C-alpha cells in the first residue's frame, strides 16, 4: 500500500498540472459513471493530501476522494508542460516499491506520444476507474479502494477521523500525536499503523522509525515518555519529507551505502530492518527478526530495540 509520501507526491503532481483547469472527467470502466458525471466539466480548485487519502476539490463544492489501498495506482501522460512537472511529482505508478526516475526517465515515462504537442489522452487500457483530462495531460486511476465524489462537509468528516499527518505543517500536530500515543496501552508498532493516531505511516516507515529510535515494537504507548514521543514524531517528519523528495523510502545515511557518489543507495542498502529478516543488523550484527502484528509483517532488531 502506498505510504503517505507517495500521496503527497501525487498531490504535487495534480497541483502542478491540473489546478485551475476545467477537466473532462470520465469512467472508462463504468464503475464511477455517476460520480464522473458530477465532476465532468468542472474546474479543479484545490488538492489536499492527508495520510493515505487524496482530496481533489472542484469549483462547485464537490470533492474527488481517493484512497489507493493495496492495488490502486495512477498513470499519467501529457505534453512537455506535464513532463516538466513529473520530475517533482508522483512516479508513474505509485506504491510501496516505487522506483526513482531521473529526469530523462521521467520524461520518457510521462510522454504520451514522444512529442511536445498534446493531442489528448490515448484510448484507455484496462480497468480505468476514472480519467481526468486537461489541457496538458491526463491521469488514469485503477484499482483504488476508495473513489467517491463527496461534499466538502463529507471530506471534512473523513479528515476529522484521521490522526495528524507529519507532512502537513498544521498547528498542534506534534502535540496531538504525543498525547494520542501516550494515552494508549497499545504497542508502539500497532499505534504507528493506526491512521487515527498518525496518518500516512505504513509498514516500511513503521519498521524503520522504531529501529532508528531504538524502540521496542511492543512497548506500550503509555510507557513512552513525552520527550521520546516527540523525538519519534520529529523523525517521522524528517523521514517522510525525504520520501517526498526522493520518491523512495530511504532510511539509511550515506555512511551505510557502498556508492554514496551515486546519489541514492541501491535498494538493498536503503533500509535498516525492513525486509531484512535473517540478515545481520547493520549496527550490531544480530539477525533481524520477523513476526506478524496486526496482519502485517513486523521487522526489528532484538538487540538494538530491546526494551530498557
């Protein structure tokens, strides 16, 4: 499932290319026909990412609410204007295993016909739930868990159910997270995946944050002092901000990379514990452990993250 940084990259892409434009909205697959009719021909006025939710606001008070879930993805294409935006926007396919593209690769991936002129989107391929088309490009959504046209009030109600998003610099975010964590007996590893406690953290960030902070995954939230909870929040902000910048989740510093001059590490050097079960911990040499918690795989170092 895409983690929060991917959704914020999507929001940047939509803002750069579609904001302020009157869009053609359709549902080639047919499953969003009624919703598409409500949005077709309207102007996109604002884009909000919060956690794993994307809200596309239109000028008549309706919002396209999308949660990609496990299988959802956006595909993009368009002219040279669109390609320029792609270098700072979302990858062509957004997900946990997204791969960083340099500018040349991004230009190739986003070009609809290899030319700067944009003659409109190509014929849809596969089960396209919704297509947005503007003056410079198009975006196709497939496989999303949530895809609804809702009112502003309904969008606000969704946001009210979510915890603070580390990538939104809103007043009270840190304090809300600290209070939410310390009010619960639930293990930290479960709290970090609870979108009502903190929005946008997924399995990769969960494992890497707990390792970087040296925290036992089973430590109850109420046992974490306020200072440590604040440090966990700050590291989350820093790590996810790096994800927005890099288009990948990279949690190891350059000192752990074989070729730091390459700019970004090889995939197998990008993480401390995630998907490294059975391998030596990068810090102490103990085998990285693996178990299931809340129907998701949890990776941790039994020594570096031992409860004290």
